[in-house]
C-alpha cells in the first residue's frame, strides 16, 4: 500500500514532552512496584518498545510528533496485555496464590534464580529443559511451563533463540564487557559481541 511505504520512509515521529512523561511515569510506577514485590520487573527493553509503539501510533496517522494521547493509548495497551498475561484459562485475573506465591512473585523469583544460574555458568542461554528443571528445583507451581515461558518471552525477560533455547535478557555477564551480549545461532554456540 503506497501510504504505508510513504509513512515508513518519510514519517519519523519524535516524542513530545507530555508523551515522554506518560511513558516515564508508567515505567517508574512498575519499577517501584517490582522493588516492593508487587509486580514483575520492567526492563529498559520494554520501555523502548513502548516508545516504538507510540511512534507507530503517530506514524499511522502521518504525524511527526508523538502526542500524550498516543502514549496513553500505548499505556492502556500494555496494561491490557499484562492483564491478559496474568489471567487464568477462564479469563479471571490470577491474583490468587499458587504454591504460596502469586504469579508476579513466582516470575520475579524465577528470573532472580535464572540470573544467579547465568552468572554461575557465565551464559544467559538456557534450554527449555533447563528452565523446567530450575522451576521444579525451586518448587514453583507452574501448571503449563510452555505458557509460562511464552509469558516471560512476551514480557521481554526471556528471548526465544530457536526451537528449544532461550536467552535471559536481564543478565549482564562480567566477561561480555559493557554493552556486550551473547547470541547463539542454531549452528554455533560461540559467543559473539553485539557491538
């Protein structure tokens, strides 16, 4: 479609101060709640995604500025997405306890354990089997491990790296240096610097 090509090529919306404030407030709110154990942690990658979504919203209307309304729409979208991620199979919010822990607390605890494991082995890469073993060792009451991992992927804590491999996005390896990261192709397990 010609207008889509035009928008991609010529429209590059910039955040207004009001839009940036809306996104910043959401980021800080979730970050503070996660420190108190009331929510899952938010990553800078998720904040960058919110910015890109707000820019896409403005671009869809061929505007060169991201408005406060664009940012509010993106915040609402994220909140709906999080509600969906924490809903059970009947569509009810899962604020109940599973094995003595809410889903948000399970997530936070699991990610913290993965960070420890990644530091010990000096790699943020885990197989699906490894992740299941770690969850079992922690006695997490995860009913559907596949859905749990997909939720962690959707929330940008894990990155799917192929059929049965996952990369922990919150891990900083001491040997990767500032800004370095691990990536693995399906054929090689060698470390590559992202810079």
